[in-house]
């Protein structure tokens, strides 16, 4: 039996395997209205045809100023919901579970898409906007954000809950809260970006408050049957200190210099109690100029540590590119599932090849493609 191709059930939703598609930003809404297009249908649909167990959308903004770029998708209105419904219907029709990552980019919002001639913040005259954050601390190379008021923080919670409701109406079966990669919720979690002195800053309980309020509000909105994931950057630094050039004075365990894996484990437990089910573990993204020792499976140890310490389900990411790598990670218990990104973009039907290499006979090949079935290894 293959561990990677064993089904997994969470809150009544069954994933046909543990080989999942990571959120992959496409920056392809050319009209700038947040409405997904035929590109998104073809992009996401190809993974579903190719046998993935879960197909997750790109980071999808809960309000218009929460987009990373003007070309990002959104889910703050009915038009966006209805466009997503068409895509979800196709993904589910191929047997994959359809998931959406709900996000707010915080101080990293209103930026040029990666292949634009310019970099950094898009000015208002070119379709950009004023970004917001827990504190008016800029990401290097970007315009300074405006600090969110307490009233606006309440509105952010409501916006995540509203987007969750629309997602379920569109047919999504899994919701993921993006609290990683230096975007708004990660900014609240890390002392490197959060210098607030109210109930949303300072102690770990305060820095985690917004995330926990969002998870609880989403759970109350969508009920008990919909799985909710949280994506964390497990650390701002590699081995608790090396990745980030931390300049804040050390203050002991109750006043850490940055965000680390131990805090992630603690907040994961709290988020589970608030209604989350599984934790999508990545790293980094909060500050620029960080030297990350990239190597195959370089982020898996973080997922494994959180899995052990917090006692919560996790998935692993990070230069996992072969069937045997993915199989071994799940089989040895480091993670409950694998999310692949770039390898899936290179090979949208990767699950077919992985199954053949592992000697697994799939019964969910699309009939149109059965003549192209990989021979079992």
C-alpha cells in the first residue's frame, strides 16, 4: 500500500490521495476586478484532470486592498463567487477536492506582478492603493503601509468570514487562511512587523488574536462540515536565528525577536481549538535579504516538528519533486499530505506518473486520457 495514495478524510471531506496542489499565484486578472478567468479554469482544471487529491487556488483576496497585485483574484463580491463556481464545478467533476486560499497581503499589497518592467509598489495613478499593516513598518523596497485601526481589524475578520461564506456558496470544499509569507496575518504574528501596543500586539496571545478571531468567525460562518486549513511560515529564520538578520533586542521567551517554530506550534494548537483542522507549513517571506539554505525537502523538518509538538495534522512543502520523496515523507509520519507547486506547474499530471512509479493502479484516470496511462513501475 502506498501512503501517498491512501485516501484522507477531514470533517467528512475525503481526498482521494495525499498529493495536493499548492496555492500558485498567477497574477492574471487582466481587468483588475478580482474575477477569475479562463486562464484559472485551464490552470486549476489541469491539476484536477491530472489526479491531484486537492487543488488549491492562488491567494485570493478578501477585499480589494488585500490583493498582492492589481491582477490578483478576489472573493469579496458575488460576481467573483459566480466565476469561481464555474471553475470549482470542473475541478470537482474530475474527482479532486476544490480548495481556496483566502488572503490579505497587508504591507506587501499593491505591487507590480513579477514579470512587470517595474518592481515595488504600484502607485495610485497606475491602479495601486495605500497598503495597510499592523504597524507602519515598510517591507524593504515597498511604500510604507498605514496602521490598521481597531475598527478596521474587526472589518478584516468580517471580510474573511464573508469570503468564506461566498467560497462555500461557490462549491469550495476546503478553505485555507493565509498566515504565511509576510502577508497581513504573518505580519501580526511576528514582532518584526508588529509593534502594536494594544490587544493585537506584544504577547504571543495578542499577536495571534487576529488569526484566531478569523478562524473562529469562519468556522461559525461555514458550520462544522467544511475543513479549514491555516498556512504558516513556521519561522522568519532558518534555525530559529540564521535566516533573518534580527535587530530587535532579545527579550526572552515571552518577548521573542521574531516568529519561530515553537510559537507556530503553540498557535497551531490554539487555532485547532478555534476550529482549524490542518496546517500548511512553509517558511519565510516576512523580510527581504534573507539567505535561505534551499535544498530538497528543506522545509519538511518544520512541518514534522509542528506535527509532533502541536499534535496537529500538517502538510509539507518545499522542493519535493519526486514520487519517492513524497511517499517517504508521508510514510514516515512527517506530514499527513504533500503540497507541490512548481513541480505541478511543470507536470500537471504528475500524480499519474507518481502512482505508476510507486506501483499504484489508479481508478480515476479520465477516460479521454486512458490511452496515455503510464505503465506501472
